[in-house]
C-alpha cells in the first residue's frame, strides 16, 4: 500500500498538479535600474546605513537609496521575489516597503522563506545571515 501511495504522489508531483504555482511573467527592468542593480550585485553585501568604526555612510546604502528613487513598484516587487542575488532581493524588498507597504506586506511570506545567505555589515559588526533572519532581526518583516 505504501508503494502505491508513493507512486501516486510521484505521478502527481511529476505532472505539476501539486506545484501548480503560476509563474510570474518576467518584468523588464529599465536600464538605469539595472545599472544600480549591477553595482549591488557586484558588491554582494547587505550594509546598514552607517558602517565601520567611524560610522561612515555605506556606499551600498547609497546604492539602495538610488534604487528607491529609480525603480518602480512593479520592478521592486519582481526583484524582491525573483532576483538571484540575495542582496538585491533584500534591498528591493526594503525599497518596495518604502514605496508601497501594502505590496511589500504581500511578499512577507515569500521573504520569510528566503534562507539564502548574504554577507552583512551592520554598524561595525560583519557577518553572514539568511535573508529571512536579517529582515526579521532588522524588524522589516514580522
């Protein structure tokens, strides 16, 4: 009986019935936004606004502020959910939260499941955290 159930489950999974999650249509990210994203991806780190012993403003945070200004809500929602780079997903989610909190709240379940690691520099403390852990500790998702 167990073999039959496992076989049926395998067939269901193979046909996609169990995972019938609609695919998001790819959003065309505009060139000015893509230029900012390239810099965030290259640096590949999450940083708080002020970092280091001197408390200098983070260059990565400045890129985040540029992303907030340049990207629209549709781009940010897509990037927060689907971008391959964890730092881009974090900053896109935070930017979306600033621009449209209701849309950001809809992404909270997705962000809570994001366990990819990202290097961090928060103040003068460096480390590595999962996306969901970082956003929970920073109070951005609950």
